[in-house]
């Protein structure tokens, strides 16, 4: 969890931070994970839709148990079940899966503001994002621990 928060505090987006924290488990370098997660920041391209940290959970579940055959309906359903369970857990813990809600921007359309804010101590004080990144990493780590315990 700390690795994810450290990534965020270095200026990476929420999704990048969560995915990069677990990348080595799936044979990805931190750079590859950060590239794959780059567009999901700010609630997907700063549109304030699904939280980037939550998007990171979805990406990690896909890497962990996603089906690779298009005809594997059972595998697809199993992956979706895990996604739904972990996102439900995140919503229960954080109150929403939506970036705008988490930032207190509900009801406002955010378009055209593509310039990333400078990441300063003041910026971090005004954002709940580090806590959401930590929450997402913790939720995914618990999932992995539960899976490991079940396999023993």
C-alpha cells in the first residue's frame, strides 16, 4: 500500500500509482504499468468519471484473473464477479466510485481542463486522492491474501 501512495506523492495519477505498485506480480515493469494507467487519471482523462484508483483495481483484476479466450464465458463471468466484489468494497469504504463525487464536484461538467495541476504540498492537502490510492491498494492486497489463503 505504501508503494502505491509513494507513487502518487511523486506525481503519478491514481491509476498509475495503484497498478505500478503491483506490476511486478504480473511481469510488468513500473514504467509499463504507468503507461498503461496514464489515461485513467482524474477519473479517466480528467473527466471525473470512475476514480483512477478504482480503475487500477479493475486493471489489476484483469491481469490477475482475466480470461484470454473470447469464448471463455465462464472465465469472463468469474473476472467480472471479482471486479464487482472489489468495487463494491471500495464504494462501501469510500462512499463512491466516481471521481467527481470523491472530490466534491458532483453535478459539474468538467471538460477542457486538460492541464495537470502542479503537485505541491498544498495540492495534496486539498485532495482525498492519496487516501483513495491507499484504499484501492489495500483492497487489492486483501483480495490477493484471500486468494492465497484459499489455495493453501
